C-alpha cells in the first residue's frame, strides 16, 4: 500500500534525477505491443482451432456493439505491411502473442503446420527488418477444446501449457530472445472466472481460486521447460497498480492492503518470494485450495525479467459488495481519466516500479504495456492529431526515466498498442493505437503519437527533456 497519494499536478521531472544523464541508456529496448486475438483476424483460417474469445465474442450481449475479432486488423494477412510500418516508426522490438489454437487446434497433440508457419514467417520478417521479436505465449485466447476439459480450472492445464510452450521454444527459440509466459494472469482470473466480463465468462469464486493457482503452475512449468530448451530469457507480464487509500479511514486503508494483495502480490509474491500473501487465503476462505510446497517451488522457478503493464493507479475504497477483496477503485475529480475511465497517473508508474525494486530484489524490468484510449479525431488530410495520447506517453516515459535514475533496473518500454484494435468487451469502441486503423478499408495512418514515439526512440528519450 502507498500512503502518500500523488497530487494530480505533480509531474515527474527527470531533470530532478540526481545522477542519470539525459535520455535512456544505449541498448534500452523500444517497442510496441499487440496480442493475437486483438489484431490477427482470420480466427479459423488454415486449420486453426477456435479460442474461447472466438466463442465468447459470438455469444449475444458479451461485446459492445456485438463486435468480434473475426477481422480485427486483418494482421494475419497483412503482417508484411505491418512489419514495414513498424520499421518506418523506428521500432527496435515488437511484442506479439501466439494464438495457441492456431498451432495446436485442440490445444494439445496434433500440430497445425500452417498456423505455426504464420508465426515463423512473422518472426523472420521482423528480423529481416531489424526488429527483435518478443513472444507472449498466452494472451487470453485458450483453445475451446481445452476449455471443454475445464480450461484454466483444470490442474492439467500446466502440462498442456508447458507442452505448447516447448513446441514454440523448439520452433522459434533460435530467433526469439525474449519470451513471456502469461499476459496479466490477474485479469485472466478476475475477468474470465470471477467477474465474467471476459472469456470464458464465468462467475465462480471457487473456480477463480483454482484458476489463480493453475496459472502459477502453468507459468512455472513453462519456465522450467525453457531452462531445458531455451538459451535466452523468459519472464511473465503482470498488470500492476499502486494502491492508495481513498481516505484516511481505517476501512479504506485496510481495503487498500487487500486490493494490493489481490492485484499486485497474488502472483508476484509466489514467483519471487515463494509464498502467497496471507490476505489471499483470508479473502477466498474455504474456496482457496491447498497449495503444496512442490507447487510453490514450481511457481518460484527463477525468471530472467519481469514485464510490467501499467495504465493507472488504484485509489481504493472499502466496498463489501465486491468479491473477493471487498474494495473498488474510485477516481479523483481533479484528475484526467482516459476513455476507459482510468485515471491518468504517471507518478504511479514511478511508485510501482520502485515498489517492485524494493519488494522483489530489483529484477530486470520491461514495461511491457503502457498507453491510453482517448477519443481520437477522424483523420484529416492523412493526419490524426492525438495530443492527449502524446501527453500521456510523454509523462509516462518521463516517469520511467525517473525510476531508472532512482536505480530501477528498467530494460525497455513497449507502447500499447501498435494499432487500434479489438479492445475485448469494448469491441472497437476504445482506441489505444499509435496507428489508426480504418475499420472499413483497413488503411493504417500513424497518429501524431506515433511520430512522437519515433522521435523518442531516435533520441533515446532525450527529446523528452525539451517538452
Ligand atoms: O488491450 C489490453 C491488453 O490486451 C491487456 N492489457 C490492457 C490492454 C488495455 O485494456
């Protein structure tokens, strides 16, 4: 929990940093991120098996405007042009995810060579353009065939996941140097199995508890498999929010500790410290299954880096109606919010990065996602002016620089997202892209924020000091 609530007007100032020279160090990895279901389209092409997101988005009433990822950004067919676009933006790295069911239509067993070939071609094309591929193994699109066997609630998922991971290590491991096991396990559990707003759309606290544990086991097993198969680096990407109490009341302060345990420590404490936070057992009660010493040892398999996805802080209010942690986020009237309703809080990025450094022994960190949805104007003469996104990125990059100057072992930054894409339950109504995508024609237009990001990359961030 963070006791000092940052003030809306206090912007981080890298010039105030004591020793760091202007700009980011050479070798700092500059990239952008996407995920398979959000951009690829063609979900069943070339023998792919359906994912839970394909099924969920086709169920009535699940997605804004009844939209689906059937076409998305048509990246499955347009990837060569998209890689050219990335090169034009000056990206040094590209983080994407593999759709499990494209390569293993039933989630295990039979290989779909055409699906795997897509990712091989993508990786080769990236390397040809001087862009480092960063692969996320799981960004929410579990094969339906595995969901029908219990999905993440079935302990066997750890073996299924490790076998799938091994297949990719063997196929792409000679060309991919950074691997991410899971994207945002907390969201997988909370959105998919407790709130039910994301696929597979279940609402069951006890199932959520099992899913939480199985995600850790799957992560651990994939890391162990990487030690046997891989030669480079593997980590996990978690979404973190520094939690601040909404008031000085005891109820809000206690709620803040629970919210912090639930979102920030639930996965990281087992991975880095070999134990679950006591609050997790308390909040799930009898629904929390036994997690053996062997399970903990597996979850604790050493990782090479941590991916941090950062969007906002959590100003926390006690709310007994919200299960299991009895807390919710509120917003402060004076603070700008994004179109998602999330408070803009660049100072929170410094706090959360310093918290990771202090609590988990200063692991190497990549900011694996950071960005914002704002209502962009329509393109005018080939220009999309998005000053709010430019300001958001600028302030967060300056915050990242401050954290670096304070000793956080920050190795890279990935903007979310390369393209306007399918924002899950929000459909296409929320745009996070550096590049706008016309839904009718699929035309891509880099926004002003893309041009800004290119300048940041070209100057190693030194241009941030002039703004
Ligand atoms: O679009 C998502 C992404 O898939 C996971 N992290 C948060 C992003 C914005 O909501």
